[in-house]
C-alpha cells in the first residue's frame, strides 16, 4: 500500500523524502502513516529500480532545511511508467483493499478512481466490517460474564466503532450509486484527463 501512496503523491508533485513522509501523514492520517524513514527509503529505492520514479539531487544553492547535511537533497519524481503503475494499482479492488491499511490508502485516492472500482471497494469494506461487527457481537453474547469490566468496555467500544463505520460506508455506497461524492457533488465519471483515456 505504501507503493500506491507514494506514486499517488508524486503524481501530484515531485518531493524529497521528508516532504513525502509529511504528506503521507497529512493524506492518510498519522495512525495509518506511521512510516519510518527505514521503511520509506527502501520503498523509494525499489520504485526507482523498477523505473516507476526517478531521483535527482537538488543543487547546493537551494535552501537546505536545518538538521540536514549541506549536500543537496534527493527529489523524487514519478515517471510515465510510474503513472501507469499507479493507474493499475488504483484499479485493483481485491480483498487487500478491504483491510484497514489498504482501504485507507485507496480511499485517499478515490477522486482518481473510477466509480465501479470505488463501489467494489466500499462494498467489500462494508462486508469486512460487518463480519468484524458480528464477531464482536458473538464475543459479547458468549463471554461477557467472563470478561472484566475494562475488557468488556473495550469490546463494546469496538462494536460501536464497527456500527458507525457500517453506517458511514452505507451512506458512501448510496452516494456512489446515485452519482454523488461525499460532499454531495457529482464526481466525474472518468477521473483521467481526456488525453489519457483509451
């Protein structure tokens, strides 16, 4: 999922590693984007090796932020192949897109995803959360007398969160089916520019 997030951000603009990490936290939220430099830079190297991103060092004359070395910073830019890879990743709607991390990353780029794929992901996520909700209900029904008060409260909190998310997903699905975005606007049917369409 980090690959999708990085390619999506670099499609918006070129960035160096620090900017990417900051934008990941902004776009995905700090919990989903608890990404260390030890995870980020190997992923950037892998994407560069695959030819999906390029890297160039900025000149020394540019302003260098405090606590960095005096040599230039490496700025990453998406390639044409990287844009194709990003489009392929966006079109995926398998089980990995229903899990917490996968769903969050895909949802962050929903404005660039076609409506049919958005619906498949939303419906798959709803099924996943409904299964989780039923599991929690089962635990509460069978084992509530064996749980201490705090564990019981934690299970209830989890159940409440699942119920809220199911309602939220149902609203999103209803909007998608009627052609509206979450803000009530009508999103474009195909998010790609005319020249990129087949």
